[in-house]
C-alpha cells in the first residue's frame, strides 16, 4: 500500500490532471470532493479514451473521426473540462485488513489497476497491481 495518497479534486481540469500524472509519474489516483470523500477514480487510460470516439459515435458519424486535422482540435475542446466528466464513479475499495490474494483477485476480475484503501470511511492508502505482484513474489515465491 502506498501512503500518502496522491489525489485530485473532482473539479480539476483535464489538462491539470494530465500534467499532474506526468509530473508525479503516476498512472491514476482517487478523486475527492470538498469533504475529502472519494467520489471517483481517474487513470491515464480514462484521459486517453476521451480523445477518441466511442464505437457508437464512430459508426453514426465516421466522417467526424477520419479528419485527423480536426481530431487534433479535440485536445483543445476538452482541455478545461472538469475531470468529474471522465472519472470512474463505480469505486471498488479495500480495507487494510483484506488479504492480498483477495485484493488481487478483485482487481483481476474487475479490470482494476489501482484501488483505494479505506478505513473507517477515510482514504488511508492506495494499492496497485504491481504492489500485489511484488508482495506475492517477495513473500510467497522467494527461494528458501
């Protein structure tokens, strides 16, 4: 588990979130409201997907998406949008007492790469797939 947890506010702009991820060398983080409650998760993948059409949009209007010069304008269109428009709202969290194999299994089954660790309703850490893998190797597969 990583502590302290790097977080963003739900009203952070797309541009500021993208720059934050690059500056801090992270791929995602929890999103908090004014009260400090977790209201979402955001990843670099979520930010990336916003730049490209969903299948439904593409099939309805392919001409809008095959003009790559116009697609470059998409970045300017979304630059100042708040990340609450792009964040994942279905938050899956774990507690510090949860077993590592359970956490890893939930991550794999749900396609999650990072999960907030919550205790008594408050964010206390974050765990990633990499953390799970390293811990399993270190604690269970080391040479005896």
